C-alpha cells in the first residue's frame, strides 16, 4: 500500500548531502562573527547613557545632534531587555554594571519605573550608591545571577580609573561594595575637567519615560537630551571616542533603542556585535564589553557581551545617513510588529485550522448520506489538505520573512491579516508540492515531504546566518533578547519533530522494501546531519537541543535496529548523547573567547564551577513559568499524557484509523514516541522549555492526521465495490 522508492537515488542524495555540508563547514575556518578591534589602553572613551529613544525619534530636521552622530559615526539598534518585559533606567544601568541582566526585585512584568538610586558622599569622604546592597542582592538572586559592580571591580583590580557623571553612571561604575571611586553630578560648568579625569567616562544625560501626547512638547524633551549630549561633545578631550546608548524603555513598552559610536575609531557605518552575530543589532552587555576593552581591562568574570565593531559605509553623506536610518528603523519596526502580532496570529491560525478539521472529522464519523463513498472520499481529501496546510504553517512563517510584510502598516489590525494571507499562500504552495510529487501516492509520502521541507527551511536558514529566524513567529525575538543567532527553543521543537518524522518515514519505506541496513544508514545520516546543523557553533550553536534530540534519535534507531528498549540500551543512548554534547562544547571552547558560542561558554562555566547555576537557572525558569502560567503547565502536561496514551494504545479516544496506519507502518509508532521523548526532555532541560511540547504538537498532530486521512483514502480506493449503485459515483 505504501510505494517503494528507488534505493540508489536515496543513497546518492544522502551522500551528496553529507559531502556538501562537510565542505561548507570545512570551508568556514572560524565562527562567522563580526571582527572586533584590539584594546587600546589610554585612548579616551566617553559613554553617554539615556532612556526612551529609538531610531524612529530621529530625523535630520528635528534632531540635528543625533542625526549628526548617525551620519558621521556608526550606529545600531540595541536590545535593552533585562529581567522584565520592559526595562527601567535602574535596570539598564545595573545591567551595564554587571554585564548581565540585573535590576531590582519586583513582581511586575511591566513595572512602574522608580527614580534612579541617588549618590551620596563627597570627594573627601567618598561616594556611595544609596540602596546598592538591596539592588545587588536582587540581581544576584535573579535569573542570571548577575554580579552588580563587576565593571567597577574590574577597573579597580586593574588600578585604572573610571569617571561617572550623573546617578545612572554612578550605579554603572560602582564597585561591588557600592562605592564610586570618581563621581560628579552633571554640571555644564565642570564637564571639561570631569571628562579629563580618566580614560573612560560614563555620563547619564537622563531620558524620557513617557511619550508626551503633544508632539511639540515631546520633541522639546528629545531636544533637551540633545542639548546635554552636545554639552558633553563640546567638553570631550580631543581624540576621544563617543558612544551614545539607549538603556531603557518608555511608556512601559519594549522596543529596540538607539546606539551610536563616533570618533577616531568609529567611522561612518553600522555597528556589529560578536555576541549577536548581527550587523545593526547589539545588546546591553556589549556596552559593558566595549567599556572594558577600551579601558584595557579584563572582566573579573566572563560576560556574554562583546566589544562593538564597525562595518564601514561608503561615506558620511546625508543620503548614506538616510539609508542607515531606514535600515535601523526597519530592524526595529520588524521586531516590534512581530512582537505585537505573535499571539493573535497563532490564535487565529490554530482556531481556523482546528475547527474545520474537527468538523470534518465529525462528518466522517457521523454522516450517513446516500452517496457515502463519494462524500467520504471528498471529506478525507479535505481533511488531508487542511492537515498538510496546517503543518506547512511553521515553515511558511519563516519563508514569509523574505517579504517585507512589516512595512505595510503600523497597525496590528492590518498586519495580522496581511501575515495570515501571506502565510496561507506559502502554505498552499508547500502543500501543493507535497501532494503533487512522486511520493504523493504513498500514505507517508506527503508526511515525509513536509517534514523534509520544514527541517530543510530551518536548517538552510541556520547555514546562512539565521536571517529568517530573526523576528519570526517561531524564531528569535530581538526584543526578548537571550539569543540572537543559531537555534532557538521554539524553532528547535519544529526542527527536531520534522527530523524525527522524516527519519521514521524513510526507515519504514526502506524496511518495507527489504533494506533494513539501508534504513539504519538513512536514519544515522539524516539524524547525524540534522544534529550537526543544530549543534555546531558556526550554525545552530545549540547546547540544550542535542540533549533532547540525541536520545530521541537513539530511541528511534533502536526501533529501526529491532533492539529492545532495555536499561542497558537506553544507557548507551544517554552516554552517546553526553559524549556528543561534551565533544562539541569542548571543541567550541578551544576557539578564542570572542568566537565562542553557547556550547563553548557553557564548557567554560563548567570549568569555573558555575554549571549548576546555569542548569538551576534553566530549571527555575520553567518553575517560574509554571507558577506564573499554571494553565499553560496543565495544558502541556495533559497534552503530553494524552499523546502518550494514544501512541501507546492507538485506537482509544476515537483513533481507530491511526491504529490501522501504525499497524501498516509500525516504525511510525516508534517515530511518534521519539517525538514525545524529545518534547519531554526538551521541556525539562531548557529554559522556556514549556513551549517545546505544544510547538512540536502544532507541527506533528496535523501532519499525522493528514497521513491518516491519506491512508483511509487509499484503503477506500482499494476496497472492492460491493453495491451496484456505488459504481456510478467513484
């Protein structure tokens, strides 16, 4: 009943795929990160921190100072995400101090921002940040275990001074005991002498916490910040570099904020960061890394940020500046648009596909029209079509980013239907490919094709720099921060489920053909290639994913080999998983520190004795999510329990057709169980792992439902005609 595909063609394709990926990786001698200049101790750097400004606040006519910095220097958008959904000035300055997300303890996801901690003392008695101990304790006990005062401690240990001007700068430059070695309030009369005290100076020029509904008054607030920036620029030492960084949100709304760098070492261009592997996007810890680098100071502890570097522009003309502004506002617009429409998009899509499938399924089970065979065949085709289109949606959301849909409107009411229509069109095309290929007559052919397409879209995107994942429904969200390249948890759930479904379908087809050894070879090659794309530092750079994917692949391979699922065999699979993850982490750790990705950084954490902190942080992130969203935890748990029951005992809860399919294709049962294994392990071992089971189900459930409907169609087509009247309706 399931067509046998050419074995020789499959072997050639597998070998070509392995060879191509090997050549691609060998040809890439280093992890693709932007270059960074070497530290130049003694060369002056002034860092200005402000709050609430993004690139859409900047124009040549209204903000000439910021426009000049954009035109004559390098620029980027900076993710200011710290511990909460929105970032207050205290959070931003504390994060610069710690090099990791830090801030006060608050139960609110969008807190009302309190004033910055004040600085008390004098030049003779010394300066101290008021309330520093409480802030340091809260930061240390938060998710990232941030060490407030790391920046100040690093400069103090190197016996290099750092000057702070203004309360936010005092918080950033304070040592871990809350003391500020060199501090002065922001005063125009003393700026020249204050800026000449140390090689590195941090300046707080204030910010805007709320948008004034009157555009004129709002512009006056921005121009007030510009005037303070201008005072600093006039008072800077000759030859000093200037970095202006947005450190906080406004209106309790998360956005990317502006970042510029100008001076002898920052010519016209875009800023790039090795921590994000993106041109035009940085994060707050990169500001800390840049300050440390330019001061010639080594951090007391490793931080995630990397010093900013420049991707040069052709010149500093007005037209070039305008082009840079378009690029930067586009990055921010896309991130903001996607962040706003993720929830309504998924809700509408899932309801819009689940309800028709449910209605059609009830029609199949309940309807008794006079023309039963014709109606049943038509309904089966409809369910198969809806199921495949629904399973195509994740891949379509990535491909949709090839079209600049976010530029069509600023309203979510417009963007949601625009993206829905775009994704629907792409899903229809992918569904057509799955239904019209040479594999379409096989019950598992369209399933294998859709799995290959989904895994291929995500995999190729990883090979080419994760561009489609940035600001996509199932991809990486710059506003959320955390990860800006490689494989995210949500994309991993789709990728792993697709790989496992593809391996199971290939293995079944080959075993039916009488080629069990080739089935094992196919699973090893496809699974190994998929694992390499996921875990290798230059591509997926995923540490948590292989912990879930390798055991799932091993469990599937045990079924293909026909081995029992014994304690010994499971132990071997777990040991292999640990060796794979450990080897990749070690090899990544051998790279220069600036080029290490997530696996290499974790290996260094193990050496430093902080592995438990990382693992406990991931576990605690899931616990906190369960506490904050108990309904999600219940839904995920019930979903997994029901899935296990149905796969272990197919036929229950009205799943008799699934039982018949799994009897015809027994390896698919092992494939479904391997997806469950992957989802459970991913749920337990990844931060935000609660998203992995439902996202895997979004792809797997409609895909399997479609395969079941196709199987029933083939059964009906091959069934003998028993009644004369049916002959006229086939």
